[in-house]
């Protein structure tokens, strides 16, 4: 009767990914889902892109973006500050860019 947030996320994504839309905008698509569902979402998203569909993913999970996207756009205060192809991009380089070009001091 009632579904957890993760199951709700999976159900909504399954419904939308099964449509004939030409563009998909996914905001935090794997937030709150288990590892198996995350893999399934990644696979379905890649299949859409391979079939020529546009897929725009908004995520705060940098490793997820590196593994899923061909290109990462970094926005800051409504402005595009970086347009990065993911081929050869390291997580460290992405995180430095996200942090405004400044390495974080620990």
C-alpha cells in the first residue's frame, strides 16, 4: 500500500523511462534507492542515450556523474562556470572545479 521513498523513486523512473520522450531531465535520480536499483537506473539511462534520447542529469553525487555522463556542466549562482567532457576527467579535478578552482583544505 505504501512505498518507501526509494521505491517511489524507482516506480516513477520506471514509468517515465518507458515513454517515447525525446528528452529526460533527471534530478537526483538515484537518491534514496538501493545499490541494485542504482545500477538499473544507470543502465536504463545509458540505454536512452545510446538510442539518441537526450538525458540531462542533475546530481550532487560527483562520482555518479563521472560514471554516468559524457559531459558535466558546473553551475554556480545561475551561471555556467565549467563545461567538462568526462573522458579523462578525474574525480579530484572535478571536485576542484566544483569548489571554484580551489583545493579544499582538510
